[in-house]
C-alpha cells in the first residue's frame, strides 16, 4: 500500500506554526545573547591567574559539556520552577515553562560559547597585551579595548555556527510541552492525522533556515579570514 500524502492541513495551521516559530526564535536569540555574555565572563575567569575563578569556570564548562541538553532542560522544567516559585513567592500554577527553557538553554550554551571565546582570546598574539600595557592600559582595559575586539572578529563565524546549532536544538523543548515550531507541527499533525506531512514540512523549514544561515556564515568566514 502506497502512502498518500495530504498537505491540506498545512495552510490552515500556518498561524499556529508561526506562533511556534516565534517561540523558537525568542529562545534562540535570548540564549545567544546571554550565552555570549556569560560565556565571555567564563572564558576570562578560566584564563585568570586567580585559581578559584579558573577552577569554577572549568568545573562549570566541563559539567554542562558532559551532560545532554535534554537532561538540562528537564532539570530546569521539573526543579527550577518549584525553587523559583518558593523563593519569589510566585503563585502555583504560573506557567514558567518558557522562562525555564530560556534559562536552561542560556546556561547550557554559555559553556560552549565560553570555549569558543577562550580559543579566540588565545588566538590574539600576546604581544598585543604587552603593547597595551606599554601604553599605560590596565589588564582589564587591554582586554576590553584591544584583545576582545580582535578575538570577536575572528570568532564571528564560529559564534554564528553555534547559534545555528542552538536554533536546531530548540526542538528539544518538547520535553516541557512548549509549543515551539517543532512542537506546534507535531500537535497539528497528531490532531489531523497527518503527522508525516507536518514533520516533513517542519524538517523542510528547518533545512531552509539553517542552510541559508550556514551560507551566510561561509561568506562571513571568507570575509574575516586573511587571504
């Protein structure tokens, strides 16, 4: 028996799917921003000569890089809302799924961004810091004004590639029953008995977005790579 495809459910589901896509994009954008900021701090802590800071950053990075993302999301879905609710006296029943997912993604991605940023900082010649010091800059000023701008310029392709991977990983929020793009497609397909069609459609959308973004990254990589 040959399976007969029926795509008629997709046009009517587009508004619901778009709402799911907005959730996926919000989680991605927030996790990228917080992940890069916190990841930069972790990278500088790990490179610090102050041992407790270096040990903390190394432990944080190794912990999150050794644990599956889906497990981290489950931790934040099952444990964090209860803890936060008691801490801030949030009424029971308040929907904290999106906040929990955003926090989980941001803290998880920070570990990966930290390693990218640490490698970027180390790629800047040490003579740059020595030159900045000779000009009277403090270590913090030399990092902020000399090293980090050069490091981030070199890291742009890698940071964007990690953002693409993060966007793909947002589909894992299904563990918290959030209706992201993948979750919305699954719900519509399950409701209409057209799960195959909706999942194929979702896969095609992910492919178009991620492939287009990867082509942009390649162009930027050529731009920032010295000839």
